């Protein structure tokens, strides 16, 4: 099990940028496939982006592809999500998620065992 703490959310105008961070503790991040999910009010949690343990494989939901970039620094036990050209539709609580013992876990939320508490991102029009 790993403990995950997200930060970096906030209020931003449409077209702006935010960088989310997810710091892991309890275990070395390099042993986990990681991902970002989000959940807007009244909607189901959805996959945003995933990254393999070594960072070589990344994937994005088509709604964020070309605007968001996922990355990780295993030496700092930290996962990142750089979000550019934000849109009001990106408003949600953003969660990081971890899955041990696999190279890459993909998009289903059921594939992930450990979750952070979430950070709110609000994009105003």
C-alpha cells in the first residue's frame, strides 16, 4: 500500500494552466503504475491519463490529449499532471491512483488499488 497526497488544484480562468502533483509515501513510487482520474459533480469518475512505472508509456483520454501532460519523478516519489489550455469542462476533483506490481495499468479505475484524497480544479469561463 502507498499513501498518495495531491496538490496544485485551484481556480483558474479558461485558457489558463495548472500543475498538479501527487506525492507518494510508504513505498517507492517506481514500483507502481500511476494514473490521474477526475470526477465532476453528478458524473462518474473518469480516466484522464496514465503512465507506466518507468515513464516510457503514457496514455490520455481524447478530451485532454494535446493539452495535458503526465510525468513522474521516481527519485522524488512524485507524479505530475501539467494542464494547459484549461476549459470549464475540466472542472472536477482530480485524483491520483496507483497500482503495484504491473508495468502499466491502463484506464479502468478498478485496476488501481490506492487513491489520493483529491484536489479541486475549477475553471471559470
